[in-house]
């Protein structure tokens, strides 16, 4: 997952049922279970110690885990071993992809309007089991605001007679896609299908371990969606409707699974129309356990990848301010904060892993220094997940574009240039991540 990023995107500067017998059966309330990450005020806890982490995004883990032509379990194991050696202990991965008409959506999906992909769900089972062997924790997101995994636009197309918009369609420039997508929150048929998927996954029993997902402490949190937004602009935003969707979805998950945390997957202020009151309403829902923030200086025009030397300083200042704003909001809500996506281009905007990452490394150091400082001061930041892990994958085509049938999955999703933001094995950024992980591990294991 990542944001629905496109080179021409300007960000924000200024029903029918899937499966028979899917009725919700609430699980009995339970006290905090041993081995599960839990929230206490602004902290995440594991046992009697603070849970802090250095993490990565690896949306494609279930695809590698599938026993199918598109799977590669041997590579999955190698990538997890590499990440573990770096000190990465938390992964954010895709647990849904809606297969439909969108031009840039990954195929196969986890589901169509009427069927599920058993092999891909088993791939998710396998991936979780492999992560458990390495003492990693996982955040699973359950749909996407953006088109690259189908997401909300595909749900709408299933119930509205096939109408949809593609992201970055010149005939429908920004914010048309996001405004159309916002219809999802108020469409009972579309959200009904989404809730069916929640029941399917949250109530699943792993084919790899025989353990119900709801009883698996490998899962740190369920996430409602990747980067849900109330709309593309204020005129199209029904904030009450959006907040009700957050509340009702989170309550459903908690009714099925009382052990795990729930979060929104929001970009933060960029995902709430730059309105703190919307962010506070969205994350003030009692069932939402922590805040999330995503940071994309290049996508938000804070920097220009063709002139990083001339624009980096501005991006650095805005990044510091963005983090500080979210720390203040998290303190106000007395909830933890995770910087769960942040990305930066290679020098010159290249997609070639042979090109240096000097400015990217500087950006990572900025993020990590802010996180480490806040952790050391007892603040709300509890972890980070960089976007994203490319590992040993390499682009299959000279134009760095992903095409249907490609199997060298990497952290840059199929709608983006392959290599744009992800970290490859051999990048100097790997050492930046490892050094930060070691610094986090040295923090006192006591609650301030």
C-alpha cells in the first residue's frame, strides 16, 4: 500500500454479501491477552514494557506467500531474513485487493464482487506464519482509498452499474477521483461488501498454523484502509458520514476480535483536508487506538525531485513542522502516533538502484531523529514504517513500469515507477535503518 501517488497529483497544499453465513457473531469481551500489543494512553505496551518499533511497508507479502504461479515463498523468506537482520520488527501489508475494472490495479485480487481468491488468502496465512517465526508484528489493511489495489472505487463499481474513474485520468483531473470515491462511505451496498470482507478476514483461521487470526499476537493491528480521506475537497466532504464509517467499521472489528488494536490508516492532516478538527473527529472514535501520519515531500510539492539540492531545505522544514503538528494532536488525544509511511526519491529522481540516495538518506535521518527524540522524551511516537521494501526485486522493463503478469513485486506499487521510492538491497539507506533500529533498542525499557 501506499498513497495513491501520481506524478501529476498535487496533494493538499492550501448489501449483497460475499459469502453465505457472514453474520457478525460478537466475541466475548476479554482482558488484555498475553503476547498482544495493547494501548495505555500514549504508549503501546507489550507485557510490562513499552512496545517501540522500526518497521517497513511490504504490501506484496501475501503475493509472495501464495502457492501459486505469482508466488515466491523462497524470496519471501530471504526478504524477511534481511529485514530482521536490519532490526525491522514491524511490517504493514495488504490484506485485501478488490479485482475490477481499474486500469492500474494489481491482479489477481483477494476478491471479486462474488468470489474469494483462496490461494492469495493462504499466501497471507503463510506470510503471517513466517513473520511469527521471526518475532515480527504486522499491521493488516483491509481496503484502499487509491486505485492500485482496487479499493473503494472498485466497490462502488460493483454496486452502481459499473461506473468508475481511473486515478490520473486527464479527462477527470484531481480531485475528481477522490470526490467520486467519497461516495463509498454513504453507499450501504458498497460498505456492506466491505464489511463482509472484514468478517471474512478478521474471523479467518490460518491454513498455515490452524490458529484464528483473532488469537494471533503476530497481528499488531487491523487498519480500516490505506489512506482513507473524506473527499478530495471540502465541498464534497461529508465529515459526519466519513466519521460514522470509521466508527462503525472499527466497532465491527472489535466485536469480532477484542485482542487487537485498530487504526484508520490515515495520512494525517493531509488526509483530512488540512483540518485538525476532522483529524480529531476521525481519531477520537473510542475504538481507534492510535494515530497515523504519512509524509511525502515530493508528492506534496515540498521538494522537486529534479532539483533536490535547491528544494531540500524547504521540504526539511515542512517535514519537521508536519511531525510536530501530529505530535501535538496525539498528545491532545492521549493516543500513540505511528509515522507509518514516508518516502523520498533517489538522487535526480532516478528509478535505477545503481543511482545514489544521498538526499533520501538525509530525509530518513531526519524522520528517525525526530522519532527517537520523541520516544526518549516519553512522547506519543511509538514507531515508524518506511515506504517501502523493494529488497532483491528489480524492474523487469527498461521504462520501469509495472505490467500485468510481472512477478518481481517491490514496494513501489503497480501504478508507480518501479524503484521510485523503495529501498533495495545494497542501498546505503539500509544502514540508516539498521542504525536507527539499534538506537531504538537501546532506549530504556521502562514507562516514564
